[in-house]
C-alpha cells in the first residue's frame, strides 16, 4: 500500500503547472530543496519517474500524467470536504477564495470588499486576479471557491449567477470630442486599440465591432485598460472600456469618453462556482451583497 500525502500531491500539481521547481516552491511557500525532496519521495512511493530528468522546460512522464489527473481529482475532493464543513456553519463561510478578472478587479473590488466586510463580518476574503481561462481552471481544481467574470461561461460543471449589466463606452482623443460618435461596427475602419489575447474583454470588443478576424487589421494591443486609455490619450487610436472603469481611467488621462447613441453594447458580470460546491447557498447570499454594492456605487 502506498503512503502518499496530500502535501506531496499539491507539490506535484504545482510543479506540473509551473514547469519549474523554483516557481512551484514559491507557489507552495516552501524552499526548492524541500519541494524537490517531496517529489522524490513521491516517485519512490510509486517506483516510477514522474518527470523526465534534465529537460527544459520540464516534461511530465506518461505515468506522471496519469498520476497528475488523479492527484487533481483527489485534491478537488478534499477541497469539497472543506467546503462542506464551512457550509455547515450557516452564519459564516470562513475563508472565501474569490477569483476576479483584471477588467473588473480595480474598479469593483473596493466596493465589493467594503460591502462583504460589513454584511459578513466573519468572512475572510482571499482574492486571485487572473484571466477567465485561468480562473475556470482554478475553480475546476478547487483552488478557488468562486469567481467574478463576464458571462456567459457555459461550462457544464459551473453554476452562474448574474450580478449586473454594464455598458461599454467609447474612449477617444480629446481632439475628437467634436466629432459624431461612430456606431460600434464602424470602429473596425478606425484605429482600434484592444487588450492582448486571453482577455475576455478583448473578445467582447471584437464582437461589438463585428470583427471576426483581427489579424489583417493590425490592431494595437495593451496589457490593461489603463494602458489602452493612456495610448488613446497619446493619440494612438481609440478603444472601448466598461462603464465601471470610467471614473478611475478618466482622472488619469486627457481623453473624451462617450456613450454610443443607438446600439449600446454591454456585458453581463456574474459569479461562477462549481455545481458540486456545498457553498452554493452561501454564495447566493454573497451574490446579493455584491449586487447591492454595485447598485449603490452606480447611484453615487
């Protein structure tokens, strides 16, 4: 009978995902020699190599891939048991690990934290900011409990709770303020600035402008909404941002911000979590707090 610990499985998962002993050790908050020793102990238990020695980037062996799949399932089951224990206490969720995408985090987190702290005083919040695909993976593996993203996600294993809708607005150089506001689809003929690939807001902006293949347009890209707005301020083009970002971004850049006059593109922001999570009822209560926080900020 093998003697494998949950710690070893978590170390192996981190190593497989980061493909680096140093990065995995940092993620697990241990020294690299300690992590390496635990991986070696794991291999000794299985009498099989889990990684190919001396390869860069790190390569998981065929046997290691089989163990990795089962390790993720085991860790997810243990996390579900933790969730079940927390859900048993109706008064407090305890520590909530909440993911949030970069186009929402800087603009909504302050209100969300304040509202949750006031309504659920025993709640301990831990946040992870990452792009949607990364958060979905973290949810599936039980590393976070829920995430605030743009809907729909349409993953069969994830439940979705819509929180609110918000419009996209046009950001253009101040010198263009006297010009009519173009229709969204007309933006494809203009110098449009977009977020880099991987951001769901990039895909939403492309959809608004009815652009199916951005490659031939040679669109300029930025790493954040702040970068895009600063690029607009420098006269490099125009962009779209969500309404919630206007207050912060307009203060830091000399730009003209306008709503679209006819078709008003928008996105739905929502909370997602595993359908198997025992925290479902708790998360529904948290969603109501988040809705109220947004509505109060929107009216302010």
